[in-house]
C-alpha cells in the first residue's frame, strides 16, 4: 500500500511539473488605458498555469470594452517550461459626442446632444451627460465604473431631469401633457463570470404631469405630481464576439422593476419586466444579420400612463414619437447589415430592416396582440457611417415606412447601431 501511495504521489508531482507556468503578463500597445487595469481584470496572471482557453476568454472580454478597438495575444518562452504572455491592445478614441435627431410624418423635430468619456482615468469608467430639446429642455449626468472595486464589483450613478410633451390615451381620444421626470439612481454592478452579470439598484424619482391640450376626462387629472421609488434588477447573459463593426453570438438582457408611489390612488404601485433577446450572425466577410426580440409585461392597470410606448427611437423606426402606450409588448427588430466600402479606419455599411410589434391595451387582455389596430410592421433601409477606431462612432440614418393600418413613415438619425 505504501509503495502504491508513493507511486501516485510521484506521478502527481511529475504531472504538475509538466504544466507550463506564466512568468508575467505584459500589456503593450495601450496609451491611455492603464496596464494595471488590464492586469486587474485578466484571469491570466504571473504564477498561474498557462491555459489558452483562459487567455482567449480574456481577449474576448477586452474586445468588449469601450476603450479597446481590437486585442490579440502572443506567448513567448521565458525559461524552463515558463512563458511570458503579451496582450496587445489597439485602443479606441473614447471621448465621444452623442447625437440623436428624429422627425415624424407631422414634421415634429427633436434632438439630443451629449458627450461621454468611456475611459476615464484609463480605468474603463464612463462619465458624461446630454442635453435634449424635445419641445422642452432636459439634461442628464451618468457615471459608470463596472470594475471600480474589483473584476467583479462596480458602481453606477445616474441623474436626469427629463421634460417632454407626452400623449396620453383614453376614451379613444388623445391629450397632450407636459411630462417631467427628475430622478437619481444608484446601481451596484456584479460580474458573476465571463458571460453573466447583474445590476441591483434604487431609483428615487418625481413624475409631474401637466395638461396642455386635447381631450379631458373627469377621471384623468389635469395636473399630477407624485414621488416614486423604483427597485431594479438586471441580469445579462452575454456571449457576443466582437470584430470591429461585426458581431456574432447571443445576448439576453432581463430587466425587472418594482415601482411604488406615494399617490396610490392616481398612480398605483406596479411591476414591470422585459427581456431583450439578441442574436447576431456573420455572413461571409462583409455581411452581418442582427435581430432583437423584446418581450415585456407590466401590471395591467387601466391607466392612461401605461409604461410601454410605441416610439421611433425605442422600437419601431418611422412610426413617430410616442404614438401609443400599453401594458405588455412584443417587438421584433431584424436587419441585414452589409459593408459597402471599407478602408483603414472607415467603413460604410448599408442595412435593410423590418421592425414589427404589438401591444396590450391598458386594462385589456392578451387578445389585444392580434388586434389589427395594435399591430405595426415597418420595413425600411438605412446607412451606417463607421469610424473603426472611435468607440461607438457609428452615425446612422434609417427610413421606415409602415405597411399596416394607419401607417406613417419617417427618418430616424442617431449615434450607434439601433440595437
């Protein structure tokens, strides 16, 4: 028995001795991004076993970061069964202006202008804000540091003072309200592993509705101001692989919220949740198919202030600016993107899309999804002007035209892919 144990120990020692060991992780090519940050989030470190699957997972993570346009690795021997690992970084320019401009069939015009730094202090932190003119002025400030405390724990803080003119639907009529939402949000960010992350947060906000014009109803207040508290949980599964403007893989984002109100009579507490399923597939060297399916449901209160809206910038390109509301939604966006021209840092991409969706009316039932008045289908075409070395520097133009009842058409401009 002792001889057998000795042989087992001898074999184990010999096997361990054959493991290639990492002497050091070296980061090169980076200028603004701190090498210490890359080492902080990498699983390959000095003294660990050399494992190509771990290295490849690190590289995949790095390519997801806003501060990195591309990344690859090299391995060089350093001694007797020891190796140096090099992570080579091609950085993005990360101080990025943002812009959204949109029009509808009734010539409404609105815009949002902002600027964001996506690599603050070389630590892959995001800080910035925007100014919006949508009949009324609005602004917001955002801070997000997903790796603030460690590879797994981070923090996000958001403030906004958003004012818009919102249509409210009741009794087959429409009223326009001046709507203000002032909110402060704090989120704890947790990265479970390479594919799975969570966000847990609180949002304290005040909603203010002020009647401007249109239909009235004794049961619908012309003025309403209420303080609310929102509890939020977000879960994301991300298995996307990035190659400059091309994406391949699957991502699922689940968002669940519980909203309480100090005025339960007019705006009762409610639950709301939705899941975005995204799928991307490469076709040859220049083609990319992209799809997003959103399934959403909320407490089915019979209220004109229902949470899901039909809107140009959210779900259906060309449909108009908040033309309807509901308490549940099914939306499918699918498009084929094809690179028409590419040279060095620039790429021109064309796309053909179909946006389709349906909603449950407030207080209604799931049969509303099949009601022709609630179904909207908008095919369209667009262009993407892409700077490959600047994060999210994609200027998009889309034109959507409806093929269902009461259809409209319109242009939608913006920064970044639609989804």
